[in-house]
C-alpha cells in the first residue's frame, strides 16, 4: 500500500537543509507524486551553490522514504534556476530515466502585481463552461484549427490541469523542450500548444491543491515561448474555481466564450460561468450552443437530443452575442480520438467551426 502524502511530507519535515530550516519550511519541495510503489518530487534550489549543498539532505530524504512500507523506488531531482546549472536527477531502483528538463511545472505561484501581458500575444480568449461534458475542449481544439485555417496565428493553452485533453485531440505526443527557464511549446495543425498533459504519463493523475494549480498556470502563461500570436485560446476546466480566478488575475484576458449544450441543466451552470466572469471583470464575448442538433446519417432526419435554441435564448436575454451552433456528429468524436480535428477537414461540422471562427474575427477577438 502506498504511503499517504501526509506521511511523506512528515518525513521530509524532519530533514534539515542549509539555513537551519527543514525541507518543508524552506519550501523546496515541488511536484510531489506518489504512484504505486514510487515516490518522486523535485527539490527546487534558489541557486546552483544551494543545490550542491542540498545533496546530503537529498540523500537522507531518499533513505528515509525508501524505508517506508510499500515504497520500492524514490526519484528526487534537484534543480536551480536557468543559468545556474541544476544538479542531475538522483533516483534509486529500476532503470535510469535520465535527467528531467530544467523547468519544473507545478510550483507555488510567485508574487505578481496585477495581470502581466504575454509578450507577442495580442489577445487572450478564455473558453469556459459551468460544467463538464459540454464539449468545451473539443470546441477549443476545432476553433483553434478553424482560426488557423482563416490565416490567424493561434495558440492553445490547455489549462484543464486535472483533465488535459488537448495533446490527444491535436495528435501530439512529443514533450516540450526547455531552454533555460523557457518552455518551447509544440506545434500541430498550424497551432502552438502547451499542456500539462505533455509533461505527464497518459492517465497519470495530478493531485494538487490550489496553490500548485496557480503556480502551474502562471508558469504556462509566462514561461512558455509563445512567439507572435493573434490569439491565445485558453481551454479552462469546468466550473468556477482556482484556475479561472488565477487566469483573470494573472493575465489580461480579452474576453471569454461560454460553451453550453441547450438543455436547462447545462444552462444553469453556464449562467454561473457568466456570473463568474462578470465578477472578475472579464467580458463575455459570446455564447456557443454545442451538440445543437443531430442528423441521422441513414435517413437524414434531424433530431434535437439535448433540446435546441436554449443557448441562443439565453444570449438574447442577457444581451450577449450568440456565436453559433455546432452539431452533434460522430465525426467530431472520431476526429478527436485520432488527433485529426474535424475542423481541419471538410463537411457540415467543419463549416460550422469556420463560421464560428469568422464571427470571432469579425468581432475583433481573433
């Protein structure tokens, strides 16, 4: 049985580090993961000299943790900021996995006075929803592809940290590189993309509290080499929590697009998302009705499995732009699973995404 997170932290709190504090008091531990019989984390030192001085403490941490019941492998990496030469990875048991990139995703946020512009990025558009399962990530992927096909320079930041899906839907498997303290993002279908999913094993859970989420988002916003973009689409997690709050506080968000299916249950949560952005003083630039209609491929009959027109009516009632309808179609799921977004092809669904992209462009959002 794996040790609990509290057990591991208690062991680390007993290990002294240079300066008279212990590992936890000194706030050195980053990205702690406990998976089966393996424990791994990063010790983030302020400079190379401190990193070298940490070696006895790192060895003591490895010894203590390996002695815990149920632990077969301990992997501890010690890093220092770019230009100060981090130490190599130290690990016990199993095959050598090599040194990690010098950049660690998943640290606590650093102080920042107000929203910080991202160099080269003209606009930031958040794609949000009040609940999961309405197709927000699928819409983000295909909207990005449609905007790129319309000639826009587009980036996608996968901020759904607990459930990152952009790598699969864009067909990306390579890990991003790091150059010093900068992350070099990946590219697919004419889009620049960064996702925490690229830094993890597929299916591996992220078990972080709010501060770690905020730190990861801050790093992906400000330490990624986004280049020159007309628009950066941010795929938010469902709900109205830490990531949404951090995004609007840390970055100058141009506007938000709300995605919902037509039925009342989804619209209840969409209203909460709209209210959240209002409270955060982020303009809602439009609503999209996803899974709006279904056309039978055999007989051509059109059905409205989740109702129809509810999102358009909500937009009208609130005086917000209605950006369009996206049909429910098997091709969307097949394309997403294969890493070939449906918007990259032809047909009614691709045309629906193209119309949505044009409305954003005409509204000055892309």
